[in-house]
């Protein structure tokens, strides 16, 4: 790989970007007075900010680097995670957003307490904090360090991780969710433009001919639906496992849904989800396919996580490199700031505040800031260990596959089935995770060898069964208390009469048609 020397223009763009981020953090921190300001941006977010922030927080350094790396290694089937996200966001807009917004909750675990009891709330909160810090935040730091090392190989990865963590942690602690989402919008725009430009330049290596690309890449690498024995993503895993992982991530993951909770109303929450879904489908073209192109442009790369940084380092001209590197740094910070803020929210609102109900808003904000800094330190310490796993994207998806199935089961059954009991929710989590841990141990010793996405689907089916059996043998919930939580068809309607072009249901249909067209084209 060619050695990269950044021009003065590149350096100026990067420095200017960092100064802009600092400026946003300082400006927003002056308006961040209370806990609700820190955690939910004062519930003032509009649909555009929500949609771009959803996209930027998800298409972070881990996903950006992971998608290209997995596509280089196994082909475009990794894009199934992307288009499935659009479907899941439609489901969330129909079934879950009405209850998230109407109940004015601050954390997703609060929903479980309203539907079941405090045991499920605290259990799920602990699981979410663990995943956010050990998987999402640490993964973002590690992926970011890989990018920086391409341009500054003399800098030790540990120091890079520490510097990124400190920077993101401090401005997140100062400005809270509003600082996060404002910078997310900027990051999304840079990320979209930079990735599109990179795709254009990569495609130019094939004279913009799809036939020329297919002639140099194995046919199965350009197919999203793969055989049952496929190592990367078998069709059964796409059918029963990817939706489970997607639902957890987009509909119950605090660091993603926190943007929706900060919406000014239900309309903007739903519109924001639709914008995020539309942007996710496009990831195939600007983030996955370039990884396949790199198979022939940069053959023989040993580490799949180095594919995207290698493309940036060798394809982009001087001057543009600085812009895209700023975009990469944007992606790094986007994932880190989001997970830090959400984890701080969970600890403060689910554990500290219930035990200290008399805390003032300013005291809650102070606790949240210190919690953010402590969590940042934990993530920085763990991040270097990710080097021992097989690719950062697989690291993230495998972790989710064993942990999220019971969570998905209790959320769906909780909102769709009035008979579901509080004991069923808690014990589904306990039993489901016990079985998951046992299967995880068996997989380590090669006794259980199913693909992790198929495993996720089977564990979810098992969790549904456990929830059902315990519910029918448990005391039924009070009917009146369930009346405002259980989903009803009328809840799918817009909150007020709207013209068809503003109706999220029309947007949903368009997204589903677009998604189906992409899947059929690349079947």
C-alpha cells in the first residue's frame, strides 16, 4: 500500500472540521441546562435531524469499515443487514413509535417497566449498557484507530484510541444529545458525499462498465441471497436472523432510538425514521459494492478491516483525501458520542434517579456528564482487544446474535399480546440468556456450528415459546393498565389528518417498494 502524505489542503480541512465540532459542542453546552436537555435535546428534534442522525450513528466507522471489509471477503450479501434496516424502521414507525412518544419516556427500558415491572427494566438496561460500551463504543474506537493509522502509521493504536475517546467523550458530556445530533447531520452529509465520490472513482477503474466488473469478480460475490451452507450469510439467516438483529438495533437500542425519543412530536419521529430507512437502502451502492470492486483493484489484502482505509488512501486525489478523512473521523465520532450519551442516560435515569428521586434537573445533568466520562474510559481500555476477533463487523453481529433474541421476544409479545405477564418477561430474559450462553460455549468448542444468524433466529423462537408458556401459567395483567400500551390498528394512523404526501404510511410503501426492487435486482 502506498505511503500517504497529506497535503496542506487536506490538513486544513481536517483541522477546520475539528474546530467546527468543538464550536458546536461549546455553543450547545451553553443551552444545555437540564437532564432532559442533555439526554433528549429538550424533545425539540425535527424529522430531518432525526433521519440524518439515525443514518450517521449507524453508518459509523464500525459499519463503514465493516461493510466494505465483509464485501471484500465474502461479497455483497452483507448488504442484507442494510436493506433489512429499512423494513425494520417501517415496523417501528407503525407499532412502537406511538407508545415511545406518547409515554414521554427517557429510556427504552422505561417502556418495559410500564408494560411489565422494574425487574425487566433494570435487567434490559444493564444488557444495553454492556452492549453499547463493549460492542458499539469500543468497536467505534478501534475502527477509528485503524483509519488513522493508514494516514499516520507512526502513531500507536493505543494513543489513537485514547485521543478519539477523550475528544468524543468531552464534547458529548458538554453538549449532550443535541450536540450529538447536530454533529451527526454534518457527519452524514460528509459521509454520503465522500462515499459517493469514492464509489465513482472506484467504478472508473472498470470504465464505468458493470459487465467489466462482473468479469473480474466471482458471480456469487454479487448475489445477496446465498446458499444455506454459505459461510458469510446463508439465506435462512437472512430470513430468520437478520430481522431479529435489525429489530433490536433499530427499535430497542437506546443509542439509536434516543433520537426518536427526542422528537418534537409523533409526526417528526415517524418522518425521521422514514428518512433513515431510505438512506440505509442506498448503503449497498456507496459502501458495499466498492468493497467488491476492491477485490480486483487491491487484491491480496490480508485484513478485511483495512479495505476502506486502503481505498481512501490510494484512490482519492490530493485535497479530496482530507475531506473524506474528515468524513471518516465524523463517522468515528458519530458512533462514539451516540453510545456514550445513551449509556450515560441509562445509568442516570434507570439506576441513579430511581434511588434519588429528589435530584434536581441540574444535578441529574451533572451526574450524566461524569457518567459519560467514566464510560469513555472503560471503552478506551477494552477497544484494543478487538484485534483478536475476525473482522469488526462480524464481532458486532455475533455479539448481538447471542444477546438480543430474548429482548426481541418480550418487546414484540409485550406490545401485541395483552395476556403477556410480568413474570414471563423477566424469566424469558433470564432463561433465554442462560441458553444463549450455553450455546455460545458450545460454539467456542465447535460442538454447535450453525451460522450465528440462524442461531439468532432459533433463540428468538425459543424465547417466544418461553414467554408464551410462562404467561399462560401466570397471573394475567390488569386489563385496564394494558389498554394504553397494547397496540391497536388505530395507532398506525397519523396523529392528525395529513395530505397523502405527508403521510408516513405512503413513505413506508415507497421504501418497501424501493427495497424490494434492490433485493430482486441483486438476488
